C-alpha cells in the first residue's frame, strides 16, 4: 500500500476516533488549524484549476471534509461541556476575534451562517442541479458532434475515445456535485444547532455542576460556544466558496485569476469612465477628495496602460507568427507531411457545401457515420475515417470519391432537385434533366419539387440528393473494401478476435500463417463481396488447412466452402430457388487441363481463342437474362471455381461465381442457361 493511500485511510480513522474518544485540548487546537488549512488549500486549488474535471475528486473530498468538521464539532462540544475548555484556538476566536463581546460574537456567527447558507450554498446547490440536468441533456448532442469530427477526419480514434470519456465523466461529476452540495447545506444547519446546544447546556452545567454563578456561566460558555461556532464556520465558508467556484467553471478555459483579470480588463476604455465617475463623485458630494482623487487617478492610469498593451502584444504576436511560419517552411517535417495519403477522401465543389454544413441543414457527416456502421455489419470491416473537404478545382455541383489517393467515382448533384429513376417505361409527361444514376448506372432524371408527386404516381423511384450521394459512397466503398484492408487493419481484426478466441488465433498466426497471408485471404473474400464478419469460422478453416497448403488462393476457396450457409443466404431468398448459369463439362475440362502448377502457386494458362469463346458465351447468356430481369450467377464445380472467377473478373466484375460446395444441400438450383463453346 502506498504512503498516500495509508495517509488518507488514517485520516478517515481519525475522524471516527474524534466521534468516540475525548481528545486533549492541545490536539484539538492542532486539528482545528489543520481544518482551516485544508479548507484554504481547497479554495486555492478551485481558483487555479481550468476545468471542473481537473478536480474530479471534489465531491468525495467535500464529504470527507464535512465529516471531519462535524467530528471536530463533536470533540469541541465534548470538551466545552466536560471541562469548560476547548483549547487555545477556540478561546482565541471567542475573545480576540470578537473582542470578548458575546453579542458581537453571536451577530458575527449569524452573519457567517447567513452568508454561507442563504447566499453561497443556496446558489452553489442551484448551479449544481442545473449543470447536472443540462449536462445529461447535452450528452447525445456532444456524442454526435464527436462522431462528426471523427468522420470528417478532424480528430483521431484515440482523441474521439478521450472526448467520449470526458463527456461521460462530466455528467458523472455534475451529478455527484448536485448531491454533494447538500452536505454543505446540512453542515450549516448543524453549526447553528451545535452552537445553541453548547450555549444552553453549557450554562446549565456551569451553574448546576461546576458551581459557577449564572452571570459567569453565561459569559464563559457564551464566548466558548461563539468561538467554537466561528472557528467551525470559517473553513465551512471557504469550502462553500470553493464549491461555488468549481460548479461555475464550465464556460472557461483558464484559471479564475487569469479569467478575472483578462475579462474584467478586456475593455480598458471603461477604466476611464469608472475613474471619471469616481472623480465626479468626490467633486459634487461631501466625500473627502483625498479618498476619491487617488482612486480615480489609479483607474485612469490603469486604462492608459492597458490601452497601450494590446497594440504592443499584437505587433509582437504578428512577428512571432511570421517567424514560426518561416521555421515550419524550412523544417523537413513540412515536406514529410505532404506524403500522407488519406484512405478515403470525399471532395465536392462549392455548390455542394450545404450537404456537409450542419448550419444549413446538411447531414452528410451523420450519414457517413451510419455508412461506416452499416458496412461494419455487412462486411465485418472497420471502414477508415472519410476525409471530407471542398475543392475549388471541381465544378460547383460536382463531387468525387478517392481511395488511397486514386479517384474511384465522380458524380454531379442538383441540390434543388430530386433524382427520379425510371420504372422501366419512360413517361414523356415527366419533365426533367436526363442523367444516369451514379451507383448502379440506371437511366434517371433530375426533377423539381413540383414534379416529384407526379413522378411517384407514375412509379418513379424518387430520392433526394443526400441519399443519392450516400448510396454512391456506400457502393463504391463496398466494391473497393478489399483495397482498404491492409496488414495494419488485418492485425486490428486479429487482435479483436484474440480477445474472445485466444487459442484459435494462436493456432493460426504467426505460424503457420503470417498477418500478410491472413490479409490476402480476407481481401479475396471481400473482393467477391463475401462478408468477413464471421472471423471465428474463417480462422477455424485457416487453422485446419493452413498446414496443408501455403497457397492463399486455395485457402480462400476452403473458407468460402466453410461459409456456405452465409453465401447461400446472401443469394437465395426465403423459399426461393437459385437461378444460375451452369458451366458445361467441356469448359470445365478445358480449364482444368490449362492449370499450370508452379512453386509460387497455380495459374490459368488458357488458349486466348478458347477464353474469347467462353466470354462470348457468358455475354450471350447474360444478355438473355437481362431481358428477363434476372441477375446472372455462374455455378461450376469447386475445382475450377477460382479459375472461372479469374477469367470473368475483368469483363464481368460484379457477376457472382459460385461452386456446388458453397450452396446448402436443401437449396433448389434451377439452371436457366449453360455456358458452352463449340
């Protein structure tokens, strides 16, 4: 146990001891001085902190100090009533501080109680209550603001985590302060009761047990009671003031002294007005000029000095900024920073600024946050932060999406229009600007608000511009998710899986598979739109086959077969049959005979004329299916699936290629065409 922890525990034990054990008067005097010192220290700390969370222990400390003060009250009351003596400190406050006058002491004590109970404590309690309520109400908005800043790339994941923790701690702190303020209020009430108990009971004991006259008992015990009350209320008043300072520090970034001087003297010309007013007050009233003229002169001189200071500070700051800018341009870091490439960038022309500006009703930042969450669920991949910025080189209504510095998509929006996608039959009565829907390449029109209702009646799908661009971003990121998964991202996924499945991860990596091997398998799955969210199943398969083969292409095939239920549900609806294009045995044999095995893996070496014939057959079948409004899916044997995919990847990148082993046994497969060659 550390010395600090031991010291705090001994302090709590001392408080308990004061409630039970009679202490000698000299020890009580030491403890009273210590009480005043602690109260003064708390007040000074509260004045020098810059935000409430820097003194987050204050609610608990307030409870301990209140208990300590009440323990002292019990001990001094015991000493006063038992021996008629509570130590030199109490006697000093009863004689020297109030001049030995009981009436003055009682009045002074009551004034302290009124100041603490009605003014400071009541105000602190109200501020704590309101601050707690508004802090809790503001939590959702603060969390959304943090997500928006994170999504815009203004802060990192670590900074976002720290800000969320700070928001949570603020809510806990103000909630605790709301309750802790009641301690101070109760302490003030207890102080009044204790003083009157000491006064009345002490006089009775003095007359009945100690043989004192009524006058002597009244004088003696009154001074002791008032002294004890004042010596208790002075630190209580300091703690109450500290409480008020702590709960009112929400709207500032500096300490109390700096804020008071900076803000009170922020308008130095007002010092001239104040000085002139004081001078006129002495000139036209009976107040002595020797009092008003020096104060007025001091205010006017201060106004003159503070008026000159901002000009000098501004010039000095300008020179300093120029020097810093020059040094930054000379430093090698200024060039190195230019090498950074954002994983995802979304740029737009100045005409689309309202999309991202929350003050103009734009919700693009919130939509991108939802896109990242949606893709995390669909793909099992944490999408990097999307950097959003305007670009004056683009057309006003133009936008583009870049992945790792390369442009992947470009589009154009008309913010005052809606995008209407045709139901298949064009209607000439719908006026609009012809265009192409950017996500899926469908024919569409930009229509006005007045035409929207008519278009919906005719079966058009009508969407607003933010939905158009968010859908486009989603589809582009989904299509290029494999390119966003690097070794660093794979390591994060592995570490996350290791928290729940440590044995499974240890069996796969670093032996027999490196992080790079795992990344290649996961990227191959993502490239064919297979979610990697079910990492335990993927790693179980890698653990089974990682020692059998080092070819990541073959391992990816084994993983696909292990994910058969997931792949089946991805392409087959509830109770539906799977309509596919089957690959003829002749093509499968031609592909199998053309596989070349090398030490670096297997690859397809097919005759170009045969490849051309296969692709033409696929294109013919796809055209027929498109007329029947069916999505083409190729089905082949497991041995040649990945080679068929390699063959079709360049020309039909979005066409799924499945094997028989990737489908559940209870799925009804219906062949709607055969890929064959002459």
